[in-house]
């Protein structure tokens, strides 16, 4: 298997992780489960999609904030992808951080439910970009 084939395989794997995370968020929402867990899964859907995208970049980071910063600089600020995607992942990251790491934070369904749709749009936008600019080549 060539390096390029390995990159394609990893990117597709990350997109599958993104899809799985959206399905997990939907499952949690349908059972009125923890809003903290819902935003966690919605955020990770977006994060995995970004990870699929940067497989093809000469960039690496061990921190989520570094990955998101690179995504915003390279793909949002340069106009490759719409600003709304940057806003979505930034806010999802903020809410996930609050829910996972801050004490006495109670997220609500009203806060987190919109992020499932935002995650769907985000993942599909990344998938479309990769299909048009990477996979299709």
C-alpha cells in the first residue's frame, strides 16, 4: 500500500468516526441523556472530520486546540471552507470543555441540541471538500 493510499484509508476511517459520533449524539438525545455527553459526541464528530482533512497536511499537534487553530488558520481564514464551520467547531469545543472540565456546569438540551445539526453540516462539508479536492483526484 502506498503512502497516499494509507492517507486515503486514514481519512475515510476518520470520517467514519465522525459519522459514528453523530449517531451516538442522536442516540443520546433521543433518550434525553446527558447534555454533556451529547456535546461531547457532536464536538468529536467535527474534530474527527478535521483530523480526516489534515491527514493530507504537513501538520501535527497533540492538542485539540492546536488542531482547531490550524484548521481555522488554513481552511477558514484562507476562505477554503465557510466561516460558519469555524464558528461551529469553536463553540462546540468551548461547550465540551465546559461540560467535561469545569465544575458545577450544567449544560442544557437547548444549548447542545443545535450542535448535532451543526456537526452533520460540518462533517458533510469536509466530506464534500475531500471528495472534490482529494479523493476525486
